[in-house]
C-alpha cells in the first residue's frame, strides 16, 4: 500500500495574494492591505494607504491661520474636538494667548464627551467586525445622545469647528450642562450593561484573548500611542505626560492593561470611557464663570518660529507643529496623527496570524482612515 | 473533557445574559424617529447653508463689503453690490453661494459686520441638478421668502 504523505511535503509551496480592501467593511474606510497568504495564515502584509489623501498639510500653506480651523475637524472625524484643540493650542502658544479658564473647562468637557462618542463607535464597529450586530445599535443609541448635546452646542454633529484662538465660539447654556449631567448618570449603568453583555461573553473572549500581541517594545518601535501603548502596560497619556489645558487640576487615572493583546486594548478603552465620565463630572462641578473668549486681534499673525502642541486624541498622541515666518499665512503645518503609527505595526504584528485573528487585531487598533491619510 | 463542560456551561451563561439584556431592550421605548413621517426640529445653532437675515422691511442688511468673501476658506461666496442714489451705504445686488464646496465652518457669519447672514435650518436638501447648489442665489431666496410671507 502506498504510504500517505502530507500534502505540503509533496505539493508546490504556493502562496496567494489576498486584497483586504480598499472596499472591505473591516477596514472601515478605503484602506488596502495586500496580504500574502499561506493557506489561512498571513505570511506577509503590505499596507497601501493614501486612497483618501486630501493634502491637509499642503492646504495649511495657502490659507490664513483661522481659515485652517475647519480642516482640523476633518482629519479624524470621530474625535474632531481634540484635533482642533491641538491646532488652536499651538497658535495660542505661539502668540502667547491665554484662554479664559471657563473656555478651558468647556474644552475639556466637550473633548471628553467626544472621546466617549469616538470609543463608542469603535466598540460597536469592533464587535460588528467580530460578528455581533446588536452592540453597534446599543452603542449608537448612547452616542446619539452625545451628538445631540454637541449639536445643540456647536451646530454640527461631527465637524464641530468649535474652538477658536483664545477660547470657544459660544458659551455653554444650562440645557447643555443639565443634559451632560443626565448623560453621565445614564451612561454609567449602560457601561455596566456593555460589560456584562460583551466583555464577559465567552465567545468574545475566545476571539480576542491572547490574539494580536503587541508589546510595549513594538509600540515604541512604530510610534504607536494611545490605547495601543496603554494596552501594553505603559501608562503613557499626553494628558499626564505633557499636561495641557486644565487636565492637571482634574483627578483621573490613566487606564492601562498589561495583557498587550486585543483584550488588553479593549479593556483600556472601556476603562477610558469610565475615566472620561469622571473628568466630565469634575469639570462640570468646577466650571468657573466668566468670559469664554480672550481678547485676540481680529487678524491673527503668528510670530516667526516653530511651535508644537500635542493632545491626547481618542486614538493616541496628536501633535501639531506649526512653522511661521511672521506672515498672515502659515509656512508649514505638520500633523502627527496617531493612526499612522498605530497601523504601521500591522505588518510585523500580523505575520503568522490566521486571517480571522488578523481582523480581530486590526479592529482593536481602532483605525480611522482619513487620519492615516490626512 | 472537563474543559468542554466548562465551555458549554460558560457559553450557556453568556447566552442567557445576552438574551436577558435583549429582552429588556425589547420593551424599551424606540429611540429612533420615523422619518420621513416625523422629523426632528433642528436646534437654534444648527449650521446649514447660509441665508440672509432681513431687516424689518424685509430687505437684506448686506452692504456688499466683501468681508465674508475674504474670510471664507473655500472661496465659495461671490458678492456684487452698488451704491443706490441717496443711500449712505452700498447695497447688495447679487450674492451667490457655492454650496458644493462650502464646509459650513461659519467664518462668514462670524465676520459679517451687519449680521446680514445666518445659518438656515434646512437639512433636507436634495436635487438631481447640481447647478442648484453650485449657484445658490441668496437674494432670490430672500425675495421668495418675502413673497410667501
Ligand atoms: S460657512 Fe465657511 S465655507 Fe461656507 S460660505 Fe461661510 S465661510 Fe465659506
Ligand atoms: S454678508 Fe456681511 S460680510 Fe458679506 S458682503 Fe454682506 S455685509 Fe459684508
């Protein structure tokens, strides 16, 4: 009788190329990943970014300082507040403008609300990637409440363009404060429900625990920040590492998890929502009276030089570097976006993974494609 | 063997919790609005495309100063004006908004010295004809609104 032999020993060593995207639902936008597959296993992954590149940095070089403001909410459309914050922060730092403290508190409140809404989208979409439809609807129910609050305050649901050099556009009213307080109260039990429904679910845990290990070393190598590096056990948070605005006055913990797997990053984001609620509550209690705009010249002229400002966006460190030659128009605006670093490690991390696990890992990176391409 | 039992039991508990939550949600009030049979009212600060805010006589307050044109980051406003006989200031004769490139940033509304423009609350905008949005005539829009009044 002929002896049976494993197929791979005799057959050709074949691999094939699999295009993940640019129109794949799991990439959440137009991102293409060229996978070289060995059966079910990823042998190699090449990231092809740039499908939604809009030249934001270049656009900054042909408009006035104020005219660049709307651009900042269109880089990462899910956490637009923090992006605008970094830009106005950089210009304020350059011109020596000190926004009134009421404005700073309003910025913190709206930024943290924005962070929760952004994490909720990630939470729903991640579970959708893993095959659970219902959590997305629950997440959007709560997110809708935040968007309604922010819409009543700023006039827009995503592209807020609410911060100005020296403050914020309009003051908050009692409705907003009462609404935010009500939301914080309602959202705590909802978060508990999310935990019971998903975090402890055995099917979910089997899909994410010990999957997609990204340790602190790899994060450092690729410049991954935010929940990525915190999910690898490093308590790096711009709000604490390079304190800005009124964050030093507020009491909150930097959520970390030593697991470094998809579950670790998941837990960090869930904890961050909890901490954001704490921040919002404290900021509402301490909200001082007074103006929301400092006295600023009608036409902003930034003194010549280079200035930086970083904020902790929902996905990690966002930094704006501006170069001015003292003219009405910026010489250079450089945007350091978190998703670019977070994605670039995919190539190394995905090697040797099963395709389905690769998707489970990619979801835990929380990618926003316009943020990568900007 | 032991593990299989543990998995099955764990899966069963997860399933029961999930079903319990689903059942509870099932009896909650709906959170959506039955569009288009009902629709939400936009908030006062809602930003849709700009329109003229008329003075008491229903005329535009715009003095064709071109400040909004210069403030706009997307160059989507075009204004023409003339000085009428005996009038102190210029008045607007043509105001065109290219809504296809407008980013609804509000720079124009903020900068206007006479508060002549404000955001409308129109959000159900749709047309098979792109020109309708490329050349939105604000003067004509104001006339139409005055006629309807
Ligand atoms: S809202 Fe902004 S983009 Fe639109 S017309 Fe006014 S200034 Fe231009
Ligand atoms: S709308 Fe206002 S800013 Fe624009 S031209 Fe008229 S008066 Fe000037």
